C-alpha cells in the first residue's frame, strides 16, 4: 500500500489552529493519512437536525428533568396529613374503657334498635373504635339547651377512620338520639299546653265547642328535613339509606333518598310527602340545584353530615357542598364531616374555613396494618408498557397460583374429590364503564371475573355478592386415571382438538367501583 506524498510533511504553523490548511477533521475520513494520533481535538458543533434527533424534538435549553420516580402510586401517602404516635396511643387508652353500646349515653329505644335492627346479624355486638370515639363526643354536644343553632353555636366535628370501620352508625346514632330527645321534650310541652288550654276553655265558657283540627294542614317537616346526609355517589345514597331504613323500624323516623337514579316525580313526592321528612340522604349537586329553586328546603336543618368529606370538599364537589353549608348555617346545630383519609388539601381547607373544628381520629388512620402486604407495580415498565389491564391480570395470576391449596378427600359411596380453597380478589376502578372492560379482559386471560356497578340489576347484584362472599370451598371431581396398558385397552382415534385455554381455577375476581 502506498501512502500519500503529504504524509511526512511538517505541520504548517501559519494557520491560527496550527493545523494544515484545508484539512477537515470533522468528516468521516478526516482521521486518515496521519502519522500521529490526535485525540484531543475539540468536538465539532452538531447540526440542528442532529440535535433534534438526539433530544427527541425537545428544546435543549429547557431544564433537564430529574430521574422519574419509581413508585408514583406512593405519592398519595405523602399527601396525607400526619398523625403523631403520641396521639394514637392516647386514643387507644381512651377507647379501652368502652366495651358495649350500653356504655353510651343513648336513649333506650336507640340502643334497642342497634341490637335488633342495625346489627341483628352479629353474635357479638360491640362498638368499633370509631363508634367508641365519636358517639360519646357527638352525644355530649347534642345535649338539649347547649346549642340553639346558628354560626356562633354550631358544633363542628371531623370523624376520620379507615374504610369499613362503621362511620355510618357513628354519626347516625347521635343524630337520631338528639331527635328523640327533642321529641320527648316537645311531647311533654304539648301535653302541658293542651291541659292549660282545656282548663282555660272550661273557665271561660263551659258550653263552647272545640273546633275540629284541620285535616289538610301540611306537616311541619314537609319539604324541610331536620337532618341532611351528603354522599358523593348514588351507590352510597342507597347504602346509607339502607342503614337508616333499618333503624327507622324501631326508632320511628322518616327518611328519604334522592339521587340521579330517580325520576323528578319520585324526588318531588319524597321531598314533599304529606307525612313529612326527618332525614334526607342525597348527593350535593342534586340538592344544591333543588335549593336554588326552593331555598326553604334547608331552612329547618339542624344536623348536616358530609360523608366522604375528602371527595365532597374537593374541586369537583366543593362549590355545591359549600353552597349547601352556607344556606343551612342559620339553623344548623351540628356539622359533621366524615372521611377515610385526611389529605393535606382537606387539612388546609378545614384549618382555613373551620379553624375551631374538633377532630376525632382513630388510632389506625393512615397506618397500614402489619398483616397487609403492600405492593406497587410500575405499569410503564416492561412487560406492560402502560397496559394496566395486563398488569392487573399478571398480578392476579401470581396471587392465585401462590394461594392454591388442594386437599384430597374421599367420601364412602362417592367419587374422590379435590377441595380448592378459592382466593377472592377485589379490583377497584374509578369509572363505571371500566368495570365491564376490566372484567372482560380478565376473563379473556382465563380469570373468573365479574363486573359489578350501579347498572347491575338489584337481583343480580345480590347474587353476585352472595356468590363472591361465600366461604364454602369448591369441590372438583377427580377423573380416575386411564389404564392404557391393561388387557382391555383398545386404541381409539381421537379427533384433533385445539389446546384448552389457560384457566385459573382457584380465584374469583370482582371488579367494581364501590360495594355500595
């Protein structure tokens, strides 16, 4: 191989860069025909097209983002308001003094309704931690004569307890107890007033006849409930209404449920029933729209309960909820907020608008029980690539395969069976339409799944919950092994069949937005 004649020449010092004139080292062949390695050259400036390709079209002048957080689902934990451990220990000691509902300062009819109506299916009837904490506090503040209503005398309470801890009874029993106390006092006063009027009538004119009562006079609570319970969804309206309906059989009060699932005629008939209404259970948007056309509907409210306060005081519900609070404040005696969490946004809002609000917090709030295993799945990584349904199916397969427990049993006179302890898994989604989509995807992947939402018929709703919550194990018959080498064996030609689809036999999945 022959080298170029310019290879051995000295470098021309006349150029400012002390490099040979005309040489372009930034080209693909710029490093050829050299007798010395020159590795310290300054990098060449990149073209705009090369910069655009390397940055993905982003502006390189913008500030580089930090590394993407791995566990974005744990951001919710950081957004919760902290509860000191000293406060938790103090509450635990305080709750240990209460063992049954008889220890509460409730009227006898209310205590009897708890045992015979609300918790009749339970053998051991004892209050939960949130009930031990909230019922005495709310009952004490409902004493007759302590509060006359209005913004200055309004009792403000926040009840914070984990989901499924019995918050509905925790606020409903004190409200009903206050109603019964007022009714007892009003009955005594009415009896005394009638006796005085009868005595005066006899003194003035013995022959004067008493006018008959007006039969078409409206009830004083017609269209003007005494208590209102606000919940975010129609499912929760039905759930809370069921509890109130059970208690009404013994305590004797009138409750009404209104939500978007009812027609306008049904809503009007329930609000303006001739027999009156004591407790109204509704969603904020519907009640706020009714209050705009008929403000008197909130003129007699003495107790206002905001269930799921972390949702109802969020941006989507806050305008309607705040409007209801403002219109009911003149007659309001007690404002009760209930929540399963206290986000920092709710904490800041309460400190600004209700600085004197009393907070009743259970010891286990914002704490993950030790027996609960917490896992976070990053669906953006392989092999999911953002497919949440695939990540859900893969996780359920892992849980179902690990939880399988097979026990052989044989009953005389029956074939041998295999007991399968079914693993039941709940999948919560945030949209009603996603329940069917996720359930169909899981069924396609071989997982027994059922969708449950508010469009499910009532009978089908009960059947799904009954089958899902059943604790009886499944028994699968085991086919006897075939003896292919016995004396009576004869080969058979079996038609070609497609291989069976993979199936997870020991797992049942319920996809829902809310169990109410």
